[in-house]
C-alpha cells in the first residue's frame, strides 16, 4: 500500500490536475506529471518545492472542491485535521503511531499541507478505505447489502391519491434507489451479491461508518508497547492531537457537484427538505436515511408523524376554544359576578394578612370571563379526547415504525448486536477481564463493588439535584406569597392612579405572571447545569455499550427535565388553593411565624392561573429553543456565506469547507428528542387547562422540522451514519407520560376546574336546573368581628364599616349562628363525591378505550407481515440455490482438475463386477 505523502525521497512523482482541465469536473481528468524534489516538513509530511511554471495563480485555479484523492479515483471517506502548537513533539509522535497503525489496518492516507489551507495552519489527513478493508469490516459488522432486486409489490394505490399530489415530492427524491433483497455481507460469497462496481457498492454513509469503527479502536502506542488508554480517535481529539474528525459532505448545499460520480444528495436534501417555503411537503425519509443513516432518519420520521397527529389534536382544541367563545354570553356565573347588584354587593374577605383589603366580587369580572374560555363544558370532552388521542398516536407510531423497519431493512437488526460494539471508554477503563459464556472470549468487565459504589454516588447526585429543583420551586412559591400582598396593596390603592390597569390586572394575575416568568428563568439556568451533571454521572457509571449509555443518560435527563419544567404546573394544578383554611383558621406555608399565608384561587377558579403558567413556560421554552436553533446559526451562516461566496469555489477545498461547520456530537440527536418529549408532556399532562396547546405545538413543530433539516444540511459537519431500529428509551418515556396524562387531566378537571361544582349545582341545587344563583351558593359567609386582628387589613375603608358585618369566601361551610357553624355543609361532601366519581369514571373510560384501541390495532400491519414473510422465504430460496450452484461448480471443477487415481479406478472396476454378479 502506498501513501502519497510518505517518507521523503529524492524524487517523487506529483500528480497535479491540469489548469486547463480544472473546470471540467472533480473526478479523473487529464493529469500533468511533474518530477520534483520533496522535503519533509516538521510534522513528518512532505511539501512541494516551487515548480517550473507552477505559480500561485495556477495553484488557486485548481478545482479543490472534490471528495476524491489527488488521483481523482479514490474517494475520501474520512478527514482528520490538526495544527502545530507548543506541544507539537508529543502530538506528532502520537499522530505518527496512530497513522502507522491505520495503514496496518489497510487504510490509505493522504496529507494536505498547511500551506494549502486557508488559514495556513491546518493540516488535513484524508482517509480512504479500499475494497479489502470495507469487505472485511462489513463482514464483521454484519452490514446488509443487496443481492437481488426485490419483486415484492411496494403497495397498493390509495383512493383519491391525487388529493395528496401538492404535498408529494418527486419520485427520485422519495425513492433514491430501487428496493432490493438484502443479506448480511459475507466476504467469502462476494459473487452472491450485486457488485457491479466495488468503488460504489458500499454507499458513502456505510463507508464512513466502517472507517469510524476502525478509528475508534485503533491504538496510537508504538509496536511492542501495550498502553490501553492510548486508543481511539476520541481520546486523540480530547487531548488535542487532532482538532476534528469527520466524513465529507458530497457537495455544497446550494450547488450540485461537478463530478457526475458524486451523488449531490446534500443539494437534493436542501432543495426538497431544508427550505422553509416547502413546509407543507412530505419529508424525503429514504434520502435522509441514505445520507445520514437510520438513526437520524428514524428521528425525522417520528417528528414528522408526531406533527401529523398534532393536527387532529389542534383542530379539536380550536373547536373546544371556539365553543368557549360562542358560549361567552351565556356564562351565567360571570354575569352574576359582573352584575353590580350581585357581585357589586358581595364583600369578599381579605386574601392576605395586613396588606390586603376587603374587596368586592365584581372586581374579578374580567378574569371570570377569561376563565370561561378554557373552563367550560367542552373542556371535559377535550380532556377525554386527548386521553384517547395519545393512545392512538403511540399505537399508530408503532405501525409506522414497523413499516420503516421493513422498508429500511431493520427487521433482523437487533439492539443486542450493538453489545458486540463495546464502548472504547469501557474497554480502556475496565482492566479486569472474564470469560464471556456466549462467545467464549475474554472481555472487560466492571467489578460488582465498583459498580455498586458508582451507582450509590450516581443516586445521591440525582437526589441532590432533584432536591435543588424542589427547593427552587418552594422559593418561587414563597415569592408568590410574599409579593401577592404588595400587588394587592398597589393595584387596589385608589391613591396610585392605576385604576385603569387595576381593572384588567388582578393581584392574582400579576403574581401568577411574574412568578411564571421568574420560574422560567430559573428553569433555563438550572438546565445549563443539569445537562453537564447528567453527562458527568453517566460517564462516571462507565456504561458498556453506546446503547446502554444513551438509555441511562436519557432517563437521567428526562427525570431532571420532568421535575424542572412540570413542578410549577403541578403546584398550581394540585396544591394552590387546596390548603387555604378558612377565616379565623388560615393555614400558613411555614407556620404562622412565617406570615406567609397559603394562596387562594381566584373566584373564577385556579384553572386560568394554570393556563397562564403553562402558556408562559411552554411558549417561552419553544421561543428560546427556536432562537438558539435558528436565529443564531442563521446570523453565523449569513456572515460566513457573505465572506465565502466572494471567492470562487476552487479557493477552498471540500474538507476546508466542512471543517468550518459545527460539530454534530453523539448527543446531538438526544437533545432534539428531549425537546420534543418535554413538549409532548406539556400538551398531554396539562392540556385540559389550555386546549390551544396542541395548536402552538403544531406551529412550533412545522418550524422545528425545517430548522432541524436546515441545521443538518447547512450548519453541521456530516454525522457518522449509525443504525437504530426505533426511538429507544424515548418510547417507554412516552408511554409513561401518556398513562400519567390520563390521571393528571382527570384530577385537573375534578379539583382545579370548577366544572364539577357547577354540574352538581345545576342538577341538584339549581332553580329549575339553571345556573342562576350559583355564585352566591359557592361562597360561604364569615362574621367580620370574629376575624383575628392579625388577619385584618391595616387600612379599613369606610365603605364596609358599619353597614357590612360579614364577608364571603370560597368554600361550602355553614354560616355564623348555625349549630354547625363554619363546618362543611352536605353540599361540600356531595361535590367531593362527585369529583372522586368523575376521576374514577374518566380514568376507567379512557383506560378501557386505550387498551381496546391497543388490542384492535396490531403493532405490525398485516401487509408488512406478509411482505416480510414473503421476502424471507425468497431470500432462503435464493440462498439455497446459490449454495447448490456453488457446490456444483466446486464438484465439477475438482472433477475436471483432478485425474482419477489408481485406487478410484480399481474401486470402479470392483463395483462393475459386483453389479454383473448380482442376479
């Protein structure tokens, strides 16, 4: 094997593309051969002395935007970059050892000198995997390759298919290659597979996957020395020996490759997927899978399907909200609250100690109307609908996933295959070895004592950070309690000339909005630390495989995010206003000494406050995420493209252009999933309080798909292709959230919403089954003279003085003077029983429908099962025929080439004699 920039020699042939042919293409061209002297540079490479007639202008005129070696034949499968620095000798020694070991593995290397780079500092090492290397590792990794064109029909025509034509993409984009029967590659059976050209048989995504597998396990210690920690490209990147390692994009995203041998798949992805103006088009999932690998393809398939299903939830949410608008004028409760003769004559007890005055019920007129938009009869139907919707989403996704498994040839791909691919970090850090009972080979393992110690430390760290979240939430609650009194005194003070604002903003609303904003800021700050803590904990546990690593990190990160994002909503939904007490016997957060009296709900109910909390946190998160993902990279891209497009493309090589892009880390896809699953929690756990949440999520996801596509296509280096059969641990998380959402929405409708008390009043206590008188019925009476002095307001206006002796509060208690004074009435117990009955009925109805739907809808479509069985049968038949034909050829070849021996002739004569002697 010959390396282009090997040891310096006196005379070497340098092949340069002719200047006159530089505009014809990237690939093989007419070559001008120069004979020149080389001298070794300080990094062991070679540089070219000035050549006769080879000026700087000619050097720039070469077409460098190519994905091939200088010979124009061998494709660049991977690129490593490095620079000279202070610690150059040690790093140079590591690079020499590493590159020598790569050559021993059979890889071919070619170095680009720093003088040819734009910054005059960076060296680029190009790596090519020849056929022997690809075939060997394809056999090791059991990579499936085509052996026959599939004759199984793809599918039947759908009725009214013409309606979907505006949303369709061209066929060559949706299906970039025909369907094949595939089989795990076997190096000894190359004639069984459809190998027309060995250079193009393995697609670039498979080639870079194989090369990265070698890079991750190649040592960089010298021969004869066994230093286990000196292994793999990851460690070389972390210690600065190399600055980057990446496969190449096949062309620029806005321009096709000049060379016809380049597929220009990046250009096709940008034109048909990454532009926002085609947001209504379907995604080219097969092309995404072909270019980026199955793991990224399955993410975009899931995101697209989730967005499609959100459309139905959004439509139903809009219908529910529209019902609230249409029934706006029929809301009897709000009419009574706003009526000067009803709500204007009801004096309410102070909502906090000292600072809060007595107030009239009609001051909450606007908030009661706002509450009706989300707290109406349609909300119950919508909560039940969303419980069924989430089941349909998960069940239909299983079917879509099964179809993708078949079409992408992942049916036989088991995650257990990845167990063979142990993480290099595990191999390095675990020095103990034991016999694997299955493979009968020695493998590294982590002792039980070390595993237990790491588990205990991990658990303690998780508990500490979860406790920190709870402490922050308690701090926000304390803020709400403390600042409420300030808002009450400011907004209700007639001397402050803010009555116009006070008409629209109640103390409850002002407190809720400011507390939600503070909580959102705390969430964003804590997220910054959580990500690093979760990664540190997972690294410390030393998972054995990449799959195990991702699953552990997924569970930790989602636990943190779950507590961080949802805890404030859980407080407003299930705790605020539930443990208030009553006048004369109020409850306090930290005891009476703290003077922080528990919050009460607005007379319109706590649901509007939950809606406010949900809108601020959910919308704020989506807005901040889109700014991070789209706006900042867009500014960076505009600035870089503004500089880059001033020059001809042949100024900068393909590897230099890709080197300037952002790195796509191993956890890049993890954060995309996490963002969507957190959103999924918002639109399922608390959707009963805000029916428009699915609509906001739908708009966000339409943008998210195109932003993610734009990032992958234009902003990131090309990721190393990897396989995945499904969405992994996220599937179980989605199932858990779906089950929990049924419970939370049932409790929200029962205890946070006012629908159950209204229904009980309407059918059991109302006059002529109407809501007239409900407001008066829902408020209890308390004697002002019995209120403790420390609960009374400091400034007592004259308007309630002598004429008012009682105040009202939200509860169902007997009035003063009754023999059961201030104890709960029978109506309270009726309402409580109705709430519990509603929870039980709703949960059982939704769960019964959920399991019925799950039973009726098979996880794998019948058509896919039949096609898979047919394909497996044909594969076995073709393989059997191949083995039979191969055996015949071997026997015939041995019969022709080997002359019959004397012993065989004698045996044949004996057989003939015996046959003649037989009667």
